[in-house]
C-alpha cells in the first residue's frame, strides 16, 4: 500500500508501521537517563564520562540525519532493513562490551540506525495532506511504546547495573522492526520542486525552528536537573525515576490534542496555550514541595511539549518535499537539547531553581512571536 498526499492514511496498518519506525528512532533519546546510569555502573565511569559515551549515540543520529536523506530515497528498503539488523546487534554488543571505546562505537552505530528510522518517517509524511492527524497518532503510539518500556525497565530491580537493559532494547528493536521494515512501501512519489513561495516557506520553517529551540531547550533543561530537584525536595532516586518515567508515559497523550476538532483549525492558539502551560509547569516543578506537585508539573510539561511537537512536525512536513526538512529539524533540536542540558545544569548549580525558571520563561516567551508568525497561514496548495 502506498500513501500519497491525495490518499490520506486512515487505515490503521500504515499508521502502526510509521509508529513502529518512529519509536525505534526516539528510543535512545527517551531512555537516555537510564542508559547513562547503566553505563556508569557497568563500565565504572563517573557521570561526565558516561554521558559523553552515551552522547556518541546522539552524534550517530546527527550524522545519520545529515547523510541519510538522499540515500534513503534511492535505496529505502536496503537501508531500512540493514539499519534494523545493525540496530539489534548494536544493542546486543552494548550488553557484551566492557571497553569504553568499543561501547561508544556501538552507541554511535545505534544512533546512526535510529536516524534512518526518523528519515523514513519524514519521507513518508512529506507533503501529506493528513500529516497533522498522523503526526499526533504516531507520536502517541510510539511514545507509549518507548515510554512504557522505559517505565517497566525503571521498575525492575538491578536494571541500573546489569546488561539486561540492552537485551531488552535489542528485543524491542526486533519486535518493532517487524513493522518498521515495511515503511518503504509507504513512500509517496517524489514531488517536483516548486519555486513559487519557496522563500516565504523557508522563512516560516526558520521561525518554526526557533520555536523548536525554545521548547526543546526548556524540556531538556528541566529533564537534566529533575533528579537534583527531586533530591532537593526529599525524594529518593528510585522514586524520582518512577515519577519521571510515568510522567513521560502519560505525557505523550498531549500529542493528540491538536487533532481535537475544535482545535484543528487553531494551530497558533493551541501552540500559545501549550507554551503557557509549559511556563506554568516549569515554575510549578521547581517550587514543588512534595511528590504530587513534582509529578503533576512534570506531566503537564511533557503533555504541553508533545502538543507543540505534533503541530510543528506536521507544519514542517507540509513544507517538506523529500523528508530532508524533518532531518534538518532533528539537527536543530539536538543543538537545543545540548544548550538546555548544559545551561540548566550550570544555572541550577550557580543560581538555584529560580535561575532555571527565569531562563526557561524567557526562552518560552521568545518562542511566542516566532510561533504566531510561522503558523499564521497554511502553505500554498501543491501542484498535484
């Protein structure tokens, strides 16, 4: 079955295939805190060294998002099948390896394979008329799958220092790979280049990327210091991990908010409301004094974040001819994640929680005019 822009994918099977593919693409980033903890225990590294090793996976994703879009168009089936096989073996090797350089190489390979999954979803949803609804469902289903596994693993005893987590990830890749390997059949025909409105469309994409930077830097920054905040209010590390994994799992339901009929035609208003919720959630998170407030604030932050992501991903796909814009968006988001992670850590240590709150509110406030200007109009009709 081929999905074309003139044939919205309302069947469940294509949606499940895309969700499987996207879940494999975001698996490493979603579970990164658990993977860093495991690398610290198994390889006997400090947190900085373990983070750098796990960061090799991020570098692999960046490299893949730069290199793979053009190649994936030419050899989609071969690259997808090869990436799935290599991804499974990368997870297995991560369980067996105890050498830091070899471990970093395995994580780089895993990230490169995950990039192929992201690229393929971008290609399949490029210029798709039903992209907004599909993105919401794909983000929800893939998020529930990955965050569900994250939650389950975080509850298992001894997962932080054993090799079982990597075998679990290998099994997850093998199971989801059964669906993801079929993603090439969903590729639409390549669309011709259209010069009319391209400059304006590109400017709108840059504005959307500005919003990406704002929301991703805040989300990553809060996530980076969440364990420190939990410790500050008296939560144990296992309790903090459980609350964060559950908030991540339930927060993915925010991705379906833009598909609500009353909000479908009000993308700008929906993004502004989500940014307001993120702002209130950041303030609530860092002023929480108990587990309930800690959890609710993180849940609201995650739900609002995925609401914005569903809208922005569909916005990018509507202007994407071949999936390359979505891949470039991943590069932008990783830069934002690095900025937020490093910045929040320094702010929390130097200025405390109020420093993180202030900078987060400034970043989100700066996203408001960018989002309003980018989302004020839909793209011009495409010639097909």
